[in-house]
C-alpha cells in the first residue's frame, strides 16, 4: 500500500514518464480511497495545463486590453 | 506568502520605462538591416524571406510582443541582460523570416517557437557553468516544507491535506490569477525553476533535460516533484485559499 507521500511522487512522475502497470494499479487503488491525493492529482494536471497556457500567453500578453499608456 | 502578496499588490511586472524608447529606436534600424539582406538572423538558419512584399509582420506588432517575451525569457534565464539579448535575437529572426501570416495568432505562435529555441540555446551554452545537482538552502527549505505536510506514517496530516480547488478553470480567466502564478514561478529557487521551465515551457522531455544539465533522471524527477509541490503550495496559499478576488 502506497503512502500519500509516495503517491505525490508517482503523480509527478506520471507527467514525465510512463508508469509501470504495477505502479498505475497501485496508484488507482490509492486514489480510489484518498481524497487528499485525488485533489493532488487534479492539481498536478491543472498545473501542467496552466504552465502550457502561460507559455502561450506570453506572446499574446501585449494584446490584452490593458491600457499601459506607453504608446 | 507576504512576498507573493507584495508582488500581487505591486501588479504585473511592467516593462521598464527605458524599454519602450529602446524598442522605438532599435526596431526600425533592425528592419532596415533585414531589408538590406544581411540580417544576423541568417546565422541561426531560420527561414529567411526572399522578398518583403505582402508581409503583415511589422515593427509595431513585434514591439507589442516584446514585454511579454522578455518576461518569459527572464523567468527562465534569471539574467536580465541575457534575456534582452535572447529576445532581441528572436525578434530579429522573426523579422528576417516572416513571409506573412494568416493572422496574429499564427505570428505569435511562430515568434514564441523561435524564442523557445533561443532560450534553449542559451541554456545549453551556460549549462556547463551551472551545477543543478547542488542543493541550495532554498531548495532544502522547500523539501522541509514538503516533509512537514505529512504525518510520521507518510500520509497527509489533516491540516495540510490538499484541498478541493473547486473549478480551477475559472481562475484561468482572471488576470489576477496569472499575476499570482507568475509570482509563484519567480519564487522558485533558480535550479528548480530551470528544470521545471525546461520541462513545461520549452517542453523538453526528461532525457533531454538530464543530458543538457548533466543530471541523473532520478535527480530530474526529484527536482520536478519539488517544483510542482512548491507551485501547488504557492497557488493554494495565495489564490485558492484566498477566495477568488472580486475583480
């Protein structure tokens, strides 16, 4: 049985490498029972999405309708 | 928390006052160089336009992109002068290579792709002189903070169990959220930030990161885990626990 601490490590690594079948199975079992880790899982996915969006936004930020008075 | 709160109150990292005149002066001069057909950008093998007719890309469009690009480069390189140089290179390549785009979105995506390459090159050049494996005190304190979230049996202690962030998509629509996110990124220790941003902004895979920075894959996973935990905690503390601001 994985600890929550180990689960956070696996959830992070799942964004960078393919988990083994066994790791995936252990993870799913843990997540089915643990609300904290389920939230953590969602938050990791949100972080990935936010980071990718952030990168895309940097090239667009100048178009945001913010008056900067610089022009 | 107070640092971030300060950053948030101070508002977005705006373009320094000197940057605008600099852009005004530099851009026409640079595009004149490009028109003469001896652009520096040719060195990097970016596509170079044969003729400049029908090009929708212009100095004004590129100038408008500049502050965002500088912030993006500065976050990753943590070196203002180098960030300026890298963005300048990217914009010159963009000007030299642009044949015309179907719209601004395509142009923006393309300029960002060029910038990513330039940042990656800059990191490669400097990677020999940085030691990512060395643990700075900031990194040690992040690890201690992480350990403190757990009970001795390695399960969450009740007060630090990750909370339900509700519908976080809502946050993405708010400018204020992005200011908090940027402040959290700025607060990552330098090496932690470098690995995280190579992974998430430059979209290197971990094997490439290990190779470029000469670290083991195990270490790479540890650093990414540290970065994600730090950002998770920072967002929870400074955004999700605050209740979304009304603005």
